[in-house]
């Protein structure tokens, strides 16, 4: 069986540890001065060297070399035993699967046994934050007063979950994320040693994708090396799922051209071909992030092929900075949104619809009547009067809009599971108003209006309204430019609510 690269190239000496000089210096000084502690806590992100340094410490304190400055020397019998995973006095315990009080009591009972091979018996407890409260309590006394031959090394990625009573009994060392340039340098050494062929741009992408974790970077390199091909930037992007696909370029083009139908067709075509919606959303976010970097003058930080960079440069000049930031936020929300599980395309569809919605200052008025301005002004003679500049239609509604609003969520939830798409559409309504026997529904974009304006959708909604409210309403869908939610202390069917629903904004409150 081929050995994984991160195990094959695990540092065997202090000088090979990357990115943790502050930890290494402290530990080597304590070894030289023969002032080794009895309990250590190694905390930091995954893959930054906590277990590696713990094994080095175990070797160093048991090394047979007479010169403390040379420990570990990797030549004595004890060092060789640790390197070959046969050193009986190094006990590694996974707290994730041994987190009960009985497991800690069993450890505590065995700790008094003398070492079999070396001077010290090392107890390495990985992911120690997974221990139960009772297990931590059982460990406390042992941590405070262990036998002289015992050393505890606790490792965790979530130090905030460690009780203060445990922290106070340990020497604490914080491991940092490894800088990108140091990860790249290490990957180049591995590439040379393994006779691989890899482009510098690809190695930089791997380093950045690993988020400061050396182990993750080496594992990604291992994955790419298994393809048997030259590790190019394009290959790395395809395997790691960060490639700028034609789908991403077409979606961005649809936004630039204000062509929502084409954008939706592009998304559906990609998803029908098996693309993961959240992965596609992340690719769009990464592309738009590249546009932001270019606009800020940092094109060198963009990992993309030459052709894609040229396209990105053109897009960066076509969009304003505000547009780019807005797109990035909206699609990023879609990338982490789990609500579209029953309809995989929904999050991306809503994101595209929101992006297509023109900013308030430049969007044309979509409501059938002018958007009023609502002002709550301080007047001494009266208590909080309202000044509403609007013309209220004279059509007497067959039911007040407040009753519809109160029942709306229940109506949407009453639909059968086979009409989940319609339920989602009803939940995305931004404005509800009744004029005569007409129910006016306001949506954020033309895309959502088009989805709702289908005979079967309208008929099903009419039936749900009739069942819930006992009234038959003709449904009319519009694009609304409502700027905010109705304040909690304002009646849902009052004049202020109507003004806000049609684009008005509360500008002052006394």
C-alpha cells in the first residue's frame, strides 16, 4: 500500500517543522535546560502540526543522545521506535471515540505503570475538547499531580471548549495557520522528491485552498498526483472544484446583459447535467471575488488561466464596485443556504433574481400607483400624527388586506408537498394588497412574477385562499420596490403599511 504524502513527509526533527517556530523554540529550550513540563496543551487549526510536534516531544524526552541539544537524533533505538510506530511508551488516544468518564478512569488507573522502553510515558490525547464534563473532572487530579514518569499532551482544534480548570494545569501552545509561501515551498520539495511535474500556479492554488493547513495541502497534492498527469492550474481547478466553467461566465454575462431568462436557463442546464448547486454558487462567488481583486489592483492574487483572467478583466471594467460587492454577498448567501434542499435550484434562482433587481435609485417604478412617502413627525399639539402623501384607490376591497396577511403563512404551509415550488413562491411575496376583488402580490423581480403567473399556480392559490378565507380573489402579480419591513407597532392593514408595501419608507419616528 502506498503511504500518504502527509505521513511520508512528516517532520522527524525540529528543524523540519514549518510555520511553528514560536512553539519549537520554546520546547527545544526546555529540553536543553531539562525543564520539561508534565502537561501540555497544543491548540490550533487542523493540519498545522500539533500531533507532529507532540511526537517530536515524545522522541526528544526519551532520546538516548547524551547531548540535550541533539535530541531527538533519530539514530538511537528509542527515536527509531517512535518513527516506526512501535514505541510502547507513546500512547495516542482519540478523545472523539474515548470521551467517557470510564475511559479516563481506565487511563488514570494505568498511568502509574512504569515506562517499558523510555524514561517517560507520553499520553497524547487528540481532540481533547470532545471529552465529557465528567471525563474532564476525572482527568483534573491526574493532570495536577501525575507520577514523575508521565507527560500529558492534549491537542485540540477548539480551545474555547476546554474548561478553565484544565487550561490552568497545562503549558499552553497556540499553533498558527502556515503561511502560503511556506506551504508552496514545502510542496515544491515534495514534487521534486517524488519526481512529479507541477506548475507554480497550481501549487499556489493548492496552498490557498488548504487554508493554512499543511496536512490538507499535502493531501490535495497527493490527490492531484494520482491523476498521473502534469499538475497544471487547469487540472487543479477542475479536481478541486474551483474551475471557472462556461456556466459561471454565462451567468455573469446574463447579469451584465440584464437577461434573467438566459441566466436561469444556464443554471438549470448545469444542474440537469449533475452540477452541485452550492458548488456552482461557490464558483460564482470565487469568480466575482476575482473581479473585486482586479478592481482593487490585485490581479496577481487571482488564480485563473490567462484566458479567464482576460475575461475577468473585461467584466471588472463593466461592473461597478458596488455591483460586484452586491453580487458576491448575494451568491455567497446562496452557497451556504440549506433551505433549497427539496428544490436544488431554488437558492440559485432567488440569488439570480435578487441580483437582477435594479438598485432602488435607478429602478423604474413597477407598482401601478406612485410610491408614497411616509413621515412620522413630532408635533406638540397631537401625538405622533402621520403625513401620508398618496392617493388611495376608491375600490372597496372584498376583504381587508390585514386578514390576508395574517393568514398568508398558513395558506402557504397548507399546500401539499407536490406544490412545494408554489409554497416557496408564496413565502417570497414582499407585498400583499386587496383592491376590490383583486389580490395584488408584489415580488422582488420579473423572474418570480413569471414563475407565479402560470394558470396552474394562480388556480391553486385561488383555491387555497377560498378554503382559508372563504373569498374568491383574482390574483395580479407585480414587481414591487418595497424598501423594508413594516414596523411591529404599525397595523398591517393601515395606510402606513400600504405605503411601505408600495415602496414608501419610514423616514422619521417620534
